[in-house]
C-alpha cells in the first residue's frame, strides 16, 4: 500500500505559487480608504487584546487564508490525489475476463455473470488513475487481447460493452500465456481474473506475476444437455442424451426441475420425453432413430421454471450414411481373414469372389510394409518393425511373453494376453527406454520383457497399430482373445469412419473435413455471418472457428457441401460449478473474498472544494458587515 | 418678540419657537458657583437681597438695622434677620470646531446647543461668553462676556459666523480657554471627545477654576453605527493618519464596547467633579434634546 496518495507529483512545483500569492496579497492589497472623524476609537479597538488574539489574527487575514487554501486545493487536484484501496497499485494492469458459456448464466434478476463482471470492470475503468494502463483480455477456450494497455477510458468502456459470451468452455492457460507475453513489453506485477469461478481447477502454468482471482456471485439453477451421441445398432441408431442439473448451494432451493426433451430430425419432431431432475443429478435418455441415410438431429430441452443458461438447452448431432466397413487383409493373413469373415458389417478385400481392391479402405490389416501406402484411416501392421523404430528395437528369434498391457486400450479391451507364447522377441537397443518410444510418437500398448510388443501411433487422420511379432509365430490365434482383438480393430476403424458411433460436436473449432484440395469455401455461421476458409493440399478443411452453437454450413459457391451442428455439451459449463481455488504448478490461488477495490481518484473532490472556497471567498469579500451593533 | 411675531427667523441656529421656549428656561447648576458681582443667583453666604433666608443671634457689632424688632418685642432677645445674597454666574461655552466635528452635522448641532445654553444664560442675566477652538496652537475664537437679553444678537452672530475645521483636540482646547477665561459658573463643553489626549486633566482644571462642567458629547450616526466591512484603510480627518483594518465588520462589536466605555468614562469623570455628561447623536431632534432631554436630565428647568 502506497503512503503517497498522489499520481502526478510533477505538479507539486505549483506550491511555489504560494510565495507570490502571499507577496502580492500584501503588496497589492487595495484597501478602500474611509475618512472618519477620529481614529481614537479604532486605535483602541485594534489595541484590544482580543483583536490581536490568534483567532482574530486569523480572521483579519481570512481572505489570504482562503486564497492559500484555494490555491492548495487546486494544486492538490492537479497532483491527482487518490484514496488508496489497500491493494497494491499496478501501473499496467491486465484484466482477464472470462467469456466462456457459463458467463451467460443469469441470476434471478436476469443479470448475466458477464454483466456482473462488466459492472466491476467498469468501476476499475472509471476509477483508473492517470498513470494507469488497463488491458482487456477475453478468456474463453482461447484468449483474445481486446485492447492494448490504454488509459483511454472511453475506448476501454466501449470495448468492454462490446464483449460477448463465447459459447465454449473456459481455459485459462492461453490467457495467462498471453499475459506473460505482454509482460515482456511492459512491467506487469499483477493480473486480475474476473470469472464466475466455472473454470478448470488445475492450470498448467507457472505464474510469473500475481493473479488476483475475482469471482462474481454464482447464478441460479441450471439444467442442460451435457452429452449427445448415437450408436449404430444394425439398421437403426440409438441416440443417447444426457441431461444434468446444477448442484444446489447449501440451503438453496432443492426442488426438482422438470423439463421436456424433444428430438427432431431434419426439423421434424421424432419423439419427446418428460424428465424431472433434482439438483446435481443427471439422467440419460435414449431415443431410437430408424434411418439408413444421413440425418441431422436436434435435441431441445425446455425446462419448466427458472433456467440460468440457455445455450446448453439445444444440441445437434449429424448421423452419417450407413455403409459396410471396407477392410483390406491379404490372403496370407488367413487367421485375420477368418476372424473378419464372420462380421456382417465388413466387406473384405481382396474378396473371395475376386474383387481385389477398392479406392480406399477403412481398415488395413497387413504384414507387408508396402501396404502402408494404401489409402486408409486405420492400419494394423503385423510382424515387422516400422522403419522409424529400427534404431530403437530389433527382433530376435526367441520366445517372448507379454509382461503387461493396457487393458483399457481400445485394441486390447477384453483381450487376455497372459501366457501367450510368441516366437519373436523384440529387444530394445541399449539404453532405450519407454520415453524414447513416446518421443518417436508411439504409445506402448503391450510390453514384453525385453521390448515393446504392441504399439500405436496417431497421426493426422490416421491411426496405426503395430503388432511387432507375427501372429502366425505365436499362440495368439488359438486364444479366445484373438477374434476379440480383430473385432476391436474393426470397432476402432468404424469409429474412425463414424460408422458405429457419432458424438455431438462441441463448440470451439469445426471438425476437420475432407474436401477438394486448395479450394476456398464459404462457411456460414449460425448468426448468418460468412467467413472463408481454404482447404489444405490434401483437401482437409480444418481450424474453422465455431464459437456459437448452431449449424455451420460449408458452401462452395451456391452449393451446400456440408452442414455441421455444434453444441456446448460440457458438464463443467452446464453444472455452473465454481472453483474456490486455482491450482497452478507451484502454488494455488484462492478466490478473493471481496471484490477488487480500485484506488478512488479524489481530484474531483479537491476541485469541488477549491470551487467552494472560491465561492466562500467571493461571498466573504462581498458580504454586508456583521458583528454586534448597539442601537440607541 | 417682534421677530417672532413677524415670523422672520431671528437666527439661523434656532427657530423662533425654540427661542421663545428657551427664553423661559433656566439652567440648573448643581453647585452655586457665582461671582462677586450682583446677579440673579443667590450666593451661598448671606446677602442683602430682599429674600429672607434665616435668623441668628445678635452679636456685638452687628448692624442694628437688621435686628427684627418684632421678634425682639415678643421674645425680648435680639435676633438678626439674614437675607440671601444674589450673585452673577458665568456661563461659558467651549465649542469644538475641529475637523472631526465636521461630520454629519455635529458642528451645527454644537453651535445650536451653544446658542441655546447662551440664550438661557443671557435671559437669566448671567455673564455669557463663548470659545470656539479650531486650530491647534492658535488662540480660540472668543466671545467676550456679555449679559442681558440685548446681547442675544451678538451671541448668535458670533456663533453663526464661526467656521469649522482644524486639529484642536478638546483637551488642549480647554487649557487654552482657561488661560483667558475668568469667572466661576458653568462651562458647557460641546465636543465629540474623540481625542488621544487625557481628558482628566482639563476636567480637573475646569473644576479648579470654579466651573461646573456640562459636557455634551455629539457623535455622528457613522460613529454610533459605523457601516464598515472587509479590509479598509481608515483615515483620520484631522491628522491624516491611517489605520488598516481587516475584517472590519467583525470588529464592530468591539468598537461598540469601546465607544460605550468611552461614554461611561466621560460620565464618571464629569460626575466625580460634580459635573454632568450627556451623549447625543447629531441626528437627534433638537427639540427633543432641548426641551425633553435636558429637562429630564435636570440640566434646565
């Protein structure tokens, strides 16, 4: 806390004007001359001890004192005094404002959390001192610097007024990194974070400055859709909708909230269901949808009663066209082909009827390195080491056993690898550890005694699974787990192709879409604004921002290419749960119990007092004589 | 009486009605300060007037003409009749004509009062004289003693012609007057008494000279209720000296206290010397002063 409550100290030299003021007062005092019969009485009056008392001396020069006071208050106003708030005063103060979806939650009075934050930030702007610079940063899933460090209050207020909620979940790291970057140009000691507290509790960031965590009061009850997905079951889709409600505060109203969940397909209502949720509870609803073609589903939630957040009351889901999975498996892998032939949703290449190849595949299972060039989204390589791992591991013809494996990995779910005899033994090179495989982009799914046995590598739009040993030289095909393993690979491929299960897309960024390469497309947002995006050389349209819920239509000229519905679908935003404490890497910061108080500028008060003194001086100079008058 | 009947003003100082009323008034001194010359005032000691005073035992050497033979016949003891001695009283007026009296009709009021007191003296067959003090260091203007009704015109002319202005303080003026004046009686002091000098000394000198002091302080309304405010420079009209006063309005209360204290002090000084003191405003009606205030205060009857 600073003890010197003035900002513009350079104006203190104006106090030197007191010297000429006093000199001129006495030198230039024009007293009106009044001729009187005799000074005898006035001399005795002035010789009276009371007249010369300190108070009378003060009154004799009260005009001078008023002028001195007037000058002092004017100079003090010019020095821009302020009332210290008790908090450390920062010259450069970045203000991080949470604009995530939960900030749109309203309280019983209909005021949103963002409005509450705006009111607090407006106070800071109104009370900012002349040497202070504020910078507004909007925080959602990303960070946006709304203003530079500025002392222009009008500019800051206008920017603050334009701030709107992004219907995305909140993430603090980007904003903190942005603030850290700003700290390289200006000295930043403190940053202020205004939020409703609905942020991730753990922040992967090492704070180089102090963070003041300001939390506005929570909103009211809320109920919303937190998950929407569909799973294919033969000729139909099972659509799963999860609805959750906020956990009531202690002592608050815990009455169940009723709501109607309505499912629409291509704008037509398919089904609806009434639900009733108590605070903090969730409910999953299943709607069967009979369709073979593509479908645009929309789920609407209509709560009966107060609902704090509206953006989580609608969700979208795009059902793909149903088709069989195209799998390539060379005839040499007889065991795999036999396991695949029992699956009706799979078309196997090369087929037994002679159809040798397709334009693209969903899954490639092969023991030939050359097949890695086939166009497919999912690969299962068997019996060889990928070229980029030859320096890390080599194969020896010795018996190997599985020591451990990831039982939750999609490929190895329900697969028991205990006591599987393997004639190929992968051996890691000297000094090679698991971390080296991870740095090469591989994840070890099954570990042998001397090296990895099963690996997975994810690249853009492509999943590669590696069985470094050949299954023909192991007892795995004779185990119950082998057809399960093959089925798991098929499920991975189907999920990758969106054939078995689809999930509702969350706001933030549109999912990548394969279109014509190097082509400019128009993207129409739900608010009818249109932006342009260009596909990459491989035809992938990615990185299109989708900050609001609704349908985004991708157009090529006047032709609609795709329609993608995005929804909020986050438990954290819908729950409106607040985090009392943010855990950083080395420290934790609790929410401030009181709202941030800014230094209150007092120059206006001092100027008003100066003006009042001016009026008093004028009145005193012009007033009629006073004092005791003795009437005869 | 001729002048009054023709409605022509006998003097510019007093109107004819006031003159007529004043001619019937007599001064009432507290002390019997008279001169040896015969007059209309009874002397304190026995005299030869026709007004009986008392009896006393006859002693050898007494003039037998004053023995009351009727008493002797009845009581067979000689008693001498005593008669009051009527002597002349001197009425002298000292008019302060300095510049301080030139405000708000103070000087005019002083001349009117001097004329009124002089007229009462003349009509009472007293010796009346007047001094007017203007400039310090100069001899006061002097009206030699005169008596009788015939000298009214002389008195009024003297007073009408005098001009005000000067710096003669009243204390020094009294001393200058006493250098010239002879005779016991009444001295009428007409001044504002706003002097830096000591007033006790001249009053003592007047008392020693056998003069009963009738002091009249004449103040202007601007001295009684001065309307001053703020920072002003007061200039003494006589000396030209100045005094700077700040917040003069706030000092008016103290000013009034000092003015009343001066009034009180003058009254005490006069009473201690068997004199009388009166403070009036120059704006007070003359009739009220002459025919009401003076009578109520017992200065005249």
